[in-house]
C-alpha cells in the first residue's frame, strides 16, 4: 500500500476511536448505601432503697452504780425498817450508790444540804428488795465498814475533840476524837457534859468518857437523851 493511503487509513481509525469514546455514556456512580450501625445504650439499673427500719438506740451504761426504783420505795435515815423515814423514791427515780451494808442495805447521798453530817451519816438508805434494781458497775461499790445503830444518838467530831475521864473542865483526856470519828452519846448531865461510848462508835475503842456539850456535833434522836449524874460510869 502506498504511504499516502496508509496515512489516511490511520487517521480514519483514530477518528473513529475518538468518536466512539465521546458517544459512550459515562458510567453511573456507584450507589453507596450508608450502613446504619445500631448504638447500644446502657441504661443503669435502679435498685430501690430498702424501707427504713426502726433502730433501737442502746441505753448508755452509767459510769457509777445506781439504784433505780421500779416502784415506789421507802427511804430511811438509817439502815433499818425501824429507822425514821426520810422520804420516798418514786418509780423511775435513781441515785448513785455510795455504799453497801452486809445486811443488804444500799446507801446513797440524797443531794440535800447537810453541812453538819459527816461520812456515813450523809447517806440515806433503801433495802435491797424487789422495788429497786441496780445498774452500772455495782461490784465496785465498797462495803461500809460501820453503820450507825437505829435509835442511837451520835457525836460526829468535826475538829479534834477531847474525851475526858470526868465530867469536869480540866479533867484528863482519855482519848482525842479526830474529825470524822463517831461515838454513841448515852446521856447528858445538867452541868453541860455528854456521856459517850466509843466502843459503839467508829473507830471502835474501849473507852467511855465525857465531852463538853459545846464540842458536840450530834446526829440522831438526841432530844430524848436521859439526864444522868456526872459520876455515871
């Protein structure tokens, strides 16, 4: 084939290729469907609170032993049912225990003014019976070593007090009572001396003697003391 004809054929073929490419429709874009992802939401579980319950508050234990009246209880001036009555503990009343007796009595300070009374004479007494109960450290309460006799007058020494051999001023002193010592008073003279018995007091000593009435500090049924002779022994 001649070169001129070959060129014409090439050009024709190129033209056809271009024409075909221009007439072909463009490919449709891909249809992309979005994928919906399920989002799982965590919902907290609500646990209902339990219904409130009544809580019993414990009763505090007292720091000291107390006697508590569960019913009306008689309080005596001294540890004995034949003693004068001091008053009453009403049901629910309480008091700190100051001492025990070996015969089953409980002594407590009534909390009233009693400046002249000393030691055990400051206590008032209840019998350990069903109308009372005890609470607190009661095993620590001391046993009272001595208690006054019911129906007896006593001298309670507030200062050093001489107990004389005779009921006269200047008589020799048998012993000197110290503050807090006690002696039973058994009679009075018309000259102003009291007869005392230290064996029936505290501390117990085998002496009987005389104390000037101006030195006396008495407790109990002392208004009914007998009048005795200064020479009484």
